[in-house]
């Protein structure tokens, strides 16, 4: 039988509080002030599109605001606070943490009990849950809030169903639509939401979160915080011993370019290709694509994350763009055809080394 917490949250991370139970916000305080001022000032849009990369706190922010609005259903008497902090002992906070608040509905990919997995998309049937939710008498006075987590998971029928509701929103309704890539959503959905794009988290905030929730040592936390590149979710992955080893081997391989360090390359390939190392494979892909993106932007890289020697750093943008596309295609083939992951690692590093010789 699947764990109840996992069933309720497709993206749950073992050992970490779910967003609805998270009591700390690691993002910008200005974001919380913006929401508070909009709420108290009577300028609360009925739908907010909260955008940004995975792992930067979009869901945490959505639940924090839901707690605030449900704890203070009358905006005119809501506190003029600096943050959305609500006491965890407040009735609204306790109910939301337990997933039992009658005025809050979360739409996400449903769990398939028969096949013991989450479905691949957020279906129209999930979105239609809003009909009885908004159509019935509210369980408690005040707002009724729907969180869509995440919009990318909706199929086209679900997206159109959501659009219809957004076009004619019920009274006292709020929609918090979370998106990892808002530009990919239907323009009509975007046009009916107020945009709120979150910035990646600062490394020191990520390190603070890791210190609170893990027993990793200082060096491991610092490495993970830097490797996470603004995403707490990704930083947590880099606390994994294999993924951290990938980071070190990748940095060693990059540091020797334009020559290919065969020893580092094969060591990296062995880690990525070991049985059951899906996290390691994803970690390697993340490192490569992030590294290429920074090369394209001309950003400097700390040595521990794969800094190029100065002589190899002046590579034309077109060369990195070409490598990006080749690696992307190779990655897709490995995933689709279950090809040799070690060979993918060696081929990728060879392409990077060749590009630095241009």
C-alpha cells in the first residue's frame, strides 16, 4: 500500500515537509509583501499564475497565501504584516497541513491505486472537481481557493476546462496556478491570470534549509546549495552520495579540457550507468544542461562545479548551441530506447572537449 503522504503529493521528497506543512519561506520577502498588499488593498485578482523553475518554492508560497487568506477571510482586517506567516496552531493552518480544509482544493496528477503510480497528466476529471467545490455552499465563511499544481501537467481538455472557469470565476474564489514554464501555457489562460514570477533561491537560503532539515555536514550543504543553482529540490538531490560524486567527477573532467580526462570520464560513466541509478542519470543531465546554459550566457563557474581553464573558455556561442542540441537529442534517444548510459556520458564529454578546442 502506498504511503498516504506520497499519494497526496506527486512531487513529495522523502524526509521533507510537504508544501502545505512547510512553515518557512526561503524566497524573497518582497513577494509576500506584494501578495499582502494586493489582498488588503482590495486589488486581489481572482487568479494568479505563479511561475518559475522547479524547486524554488511556488507551492510553498501558494499554501502560505492560502493559509493567510483563510485565516483572515476579511481583507479589511487582515494584518499589515511583512510576511504571510500564520501560527501553525491557527485553525486554518492545522486544517491545511492535514489536507482537510473545506475551502481549499488542490488539483494535481491523481494517484492510480491499481497500478501504484501517479498518472502522467492532470485530467479534465480533476479540473471538474471545481464544479461541486465552487458550486456548493462553502464549508466555512470566506474564500474558496483552488491550487493547480502544476499547470504543465494538464492535458488540453483539462486546460480548456480550467480556462472556462477562469473566464467566469465564482464569487469569492481564488485560483493559484503554478507553472514551471508559464510561456508554454495557453495564451488565454495566461491572459486571465496575474503573473507572479519567482526568482531562483539564493544559495545561502538553500543552505539554511538544508541545515534545518538534514544532517549533512557543512561542506556537503555548501556544495549542494551551489549545485542546486537556485532550486532547493535540486540541491537536495546533490546531497545524494552518487549525485555528489557525479558533480565532483564532472568538475574534474571539465577542468582538464580541452583534453579529455579518460579516468574521470569513465568514473563518471560508471556512476551514472549503475543499476537503479535514475537519480544519478538525471543529476548528470542537469549538470550538463545547466553548464551549457551558463557557457551560452558567458557566466563564470566555480571550480567545484566545472570551471573551464581560461584558454578553453573563449568558445563561440554557436559552438555551445550546437553541442546543446546534440546532447539533447542523444539524451532523448537514451531515454526512449534504453541505451547505454555510460556511453552517453562518454560521448557527451567528448563533444564538450571537442567544442573547447574550437
